[in-house]
């Protein structure tokens, strides 16, 4: 029988893995060189604020996004290199792998260098929407040729980079072919298969973590908006991003597009998010009140969990799970109907802090997240306010740190800062999954605000009322497992809020502070009224003023998360123009409306009616007050009054949608 001849790897069993590691390092170097070229080409955009940027942050952000892009684009090549198949150790196989690597990373280098030129016109890295934006253009070839001629140095750099990858690419080095005895062949093959199989199995979780942007459960897959946490403004985000990542992470995302329902003049006559001014409740034109603002965004605290907002539920016997919040709401300004503008945590933060609702896709994960955008912190900073955002999760979790910095929060306090505070127990208070338990973190929040100069605006995002629905051991007997697991978490967080306010009352800033309490979104529901498409958005919105200057009691009407910012600015007497898609809840002329997006349908509430709209036409009309279960569709009612109402509501909703989409696509989210 003819003996089988195998090439023998001479370096050591992991020679293929060593080659992978060295070549990946080459890819990192290529990405970094093209980034330097990008910055130098666009130096006029970055030079002014360059000295205020942190080199450490820039490097960390660049490596994070480069890791994701390199793993996305080189995954096939790595698998081909590490397959536990002896037959692949032929020279032709590794030559094939070499040119796959070179071609893929040459394309990445080309995209990065080309974007160094194109981004000058867009102010951002190119995303997948580029292809739809220019799908009908026939002159791209001419433009590309002209720009290559004008930027010949990039062509030269590209050639150098490709040549370097060809020259320095590392192949596994087989030695002379040796005939083995049957025993040696079996022994060598076993070692080969084990080491290569182990290397391939190790690569899979590492690649997934790299593509996601981290290992922990607190890290959601990073998107282009996460770049904002490493820089000072959205324009600079292009520095730490790379174009392959921007393209990959936006492929398949539904881009914002102006539907052109009507002319701009017709749209503005029906609706505009431009707020020209607000009036102070004190009616003082010279010195508006300088109240502190504290916004508590409570994870998953659906309106259904409260007793105060559900006094008629279960025949008037329903007590809910939030005795403290109920007692606070009784002395606060609240609204008969109040809604979230999204269904995820990443929807709640822009809605509450920047008055930006979620339409089609979460604002965080779209290319529009790199628009110029502000929020209550940024606007009040011009009035001398200090600001800080608090979130007890791993810093950078959920993209909150990036968004907080983008919208003007001067400081960010997360798990890292909590651990550094000697007054608390650090990671002993970590819940093991997401964040620091609510009770200690809210105490940290209260005490840290006492170190801030007044007036200040702060926001905290709690975390304990979240899957997997755990609470600290000392509270397990006090809040036993109920019908739904989240109930014990809601009770725990409600008690944490009680302790927060007890501590806050002892602080020097308390009496001069306006508190807002709301939820990011709803969660598990138990009553039919909250299972409807509208009920799933029902959250409490509570304005509490210890001084008693703010009106108290349940107000007739409709409130939504995006109304919080314009209402607060009105109370403070902020008199500069700004963009907010919501309304001032205290304006006498305010119409009672709210809007959200649910399963590819827009929901528009006006007074007691709910209109569902698929983007082209109305699909349903309900009287959600008289018909809370949304069973009776009035859309095709023979009553002429309803037809008139549907037409009017649809026009107003179209104006809201068109205004939103046009401002997203044209980067018009701030007053210029």
C-alpha cells in the first residue's frame, strides 16, 4: 500500500494560528494608517477641538471599531486558515488564503481612503444609504476618476499598502516532505486535529465578542452611534469609526427617507418641531427661576404597575406594586393618559432627554445618530447649568455614554465611577448581570449631586427592574416571587426610590429642584387594557416640585416622553429657539396628541382617538377612551364626522412624519 505523504509544520503545532495573529496585526496597521490619512486630509475639521480630545479615548475607540470591522471582513479567511483538515496544508491552499486576505483588506483600505475625500461633503463616514442615495446617478465613474487624479497621494498610499500586505503576509512554513510510519502519521494527525480544532473553537466566541464590541451581557452590539462616547462632538466620531464597519452595521437598516407627503409650507402650517420661545411660570421676564432638574428614567416601570394611575382597574381593588411612587404622584403634576415614544431603552433616552421619538428604527442605531443633536443638558449649559448623566451599568453600556456626551451632558457617572467612590462598596453592589443595584446607586446619585454646582440638570437610568429579574438577597423575603417575576423588581426599585428621596430631602439642593419620574418603556403586562398596541406604550410621567410652585393633580389630556424637555424648558423660562418634536404640556393652546411607532405602523393619539397609519394610508381608528381594548374600528364608519376626523388626523400625522424624516436626512436637529 502506498504511503501517504504529508507536509510537516516545522514551527510548532500552532503555526497556522501564529500566522493568523501576525496577519491580523497587519490588518490593524493598515486600518490605523488609513485613519491617520483620513484625519490629515480632514484636519481643518478636527484641528480646532483636537487639543481637547483624549488620545487614550481615540485609541480605545479606534481599536474597538477596527476589531469589529476586521473580524467581520476576515472571518472566512480565519476559518480557512484554521480548518482542522490536513489537506489544506498544500502550498496552493495558503496562496489562495493569502490573496483572499489581501483582496479583502485592500478593499477596506480603499474604502477608508476614499471616504477621507467623500466625508468632507457629508461630515460623517459613509453608510449603506450611500448606495440608495446614488442609485440613479450615472456619473459616479467620472467622479471617481477625477477624485483619484486630484488625490493622487491616496492612490500612491493605497498601492504601498497593498504591496506591503503582499510582501509581509505570513504563511505557515512547511518543511521538506517526510515519510512517516503509520504510528507517527496517526500521532501527528491527532495532535494536528486537536490543536486546530481548539484554535477554531476559541476563535468563534472571540470573534462574536469582537463584532459585538465586548463580552458582557451589558454590552449590546455596537453601532456607529457608540463612536460618540470617545469624542466631543458627532463630527469627530468619524475619526474612531472606519468605513467598512459603518457600511456593514447599516446594511439592511431601514434608512430615513422624506416621504414628500406635502410641500414644506403645508407641512409647517400643520406641524413644526421648532420652538421659538417658552414662557416662565413665574412670569418674570428678567430673572427666570434657576431650578435644578433631576430626571429619573426608571427601567421598565410600566404605568400598569402603579396603583395611582389605575384606580378603576379590577373594579377599583387594584393596588399595584409602587406604594411610594403612588404617594409621590398624589402630590405631583400628572396626566390622565401618558405614553412612551418607543419600546426599548435606547428609544427612551432620546425621547426623554432630547425630544426625539423612535420612528422606524431606534435613533441610536441609524446613521442619523451622527447628526448635530442637542438635548436638555446641552441647551441648559448655555444658561450656566452643570450637568451629569448616571447609569450604574458598565461604562459605554447601551450606547448611553455616547448619547449623553453628544447631547451636552458634561459628566458621566457609571459603574467605573461608582467603584471608585470609597463611600460605597463598589462591585459588591453589582447585580451580576447588568449594573449596580438600584438602591445603592440611587444613593450615590443623590450624594454626588451635592458635589455639583447649582443650578444643575442630571438624569439617571436605573437598571434593577430588568431581566433576569433579580433583587438583592436581603429583599427576597420582603418581595417574594409574584405572578410575574418583574413584580418583585418593581417593588424593590420603588423602595429604592423611597430611600433616594429620603436622602435627597437632606441635601441643600432639594427644595430648589424639579423632579421628573418616568419609565424608558413598559414590560410584562397582565391586564387587557395594557396589551393593546397603545397600552404597550403606557408609562407614568410625573412632575414633582417640592416647593409647590408647580401645579399639582391629575390633568386631563395626553402626555408623552418627548413632551418632557419642552415642558421643563418652559418652566425654566428658556427663551431661545430649539428643536423638540414634543409639546409644552403647560401651554394653554396645547392640543392633546401623542405619537409612536409599533410594528411598522405609526400610532397617532389625538384627544380620545387613536389613528393607525401604515406610512401610506390610515388602517384603523379607535376611541381608546371608550374602547380601551381597541375592538371597534371606526375607520369605515358611515358617520361623516369620523371621515372628517380621519382626514384631519392623517394630515397632521403626515406632517409630523415628514418633518421628522426630512430633519433626520438633512441634519436639521438643532437651530443653526
